C-alpha cells in the first residue's frame, strides 16, 4: 500500500498595521464622510499555490475610529453606534475564498460588530509578494465590501426637515493590507 502526502504550502503572515489601512465611507447629508481605524491586527494563512485554501483573521479596535472630527468620533464610540465599552472589537474570520479569475477573489466570512455576526463577502485583489529591505517576505491585498450598518445594530439617525435622514445605511469598507511572513 502506498500513500501520497501533499506538503502544506500554507504560510503565516502577520498584518503590518504601519503599512496597511482600514477605511470606511458613509453618506452624510449630501456628501460622504470618510473614516478609518488606526488600531488593528490580523493573520493570514496564505497558500501561494492555491490561494482559495488561504484564511484570514482580523481584529479592529472599535475605539480607534477616526473621521478627523473629534466630536463625531466620540459619538461613534457611544451606544448610538459602536458602544466600545461593551464591544471593544470588530472582527472578521474568513470561511471560504473563491477565485474570480486572475488575482481576484471573493473572501467570505463572519463579520462581528457590536456583538452581531453576519456573513460578508469582500472583493479582494492579490497584489503580489515582495522582499522588504530587511529580507522579510511580504504579501499585499486590497479589498472592498459594502454592508448595511443597521444589520449590526448601528441604528442611530436623525430625520432631516427636508425629508430623509442624516446618515446613510450603506457603509463601504476598504482595506489595503500588507502582511509580513512570521
């Protein structure tokens, strides 16, 4: 009896927060407000031979929200939005990765905000691999998804006297991630 074993090609990469960005935008009145989170971490189990075998785990500190306006950021940390005292983190854990051809993938997983978990898919582009000046191997990705904030209990809003609401329901999340091999 013979058996064949496939050597694992999975490698662990740690998200380099100094060279990555987690941003969002949402409609506010007539324009869009943009913001970001400055504190996050994550690991990518990456298979260069078959990226669909890869996985992602990502954690964001909700209190690090920054929209470049202190009063708004303080409001976003309250119970009207992220309720950071009770729910200090937002998390994403991938469940499957599907190839869309070339370097494009759908990364589907469990996104948890304010204790509510929903399945979300990010459209992701693999940007490649490179060696940094210190010999570290790095991989990079960019991704986007749009969620409905009310699905996660972020319900606060104000009615406008001209009709409609102050804050839109759809939030576009954009990621630019660089990760270094462990």
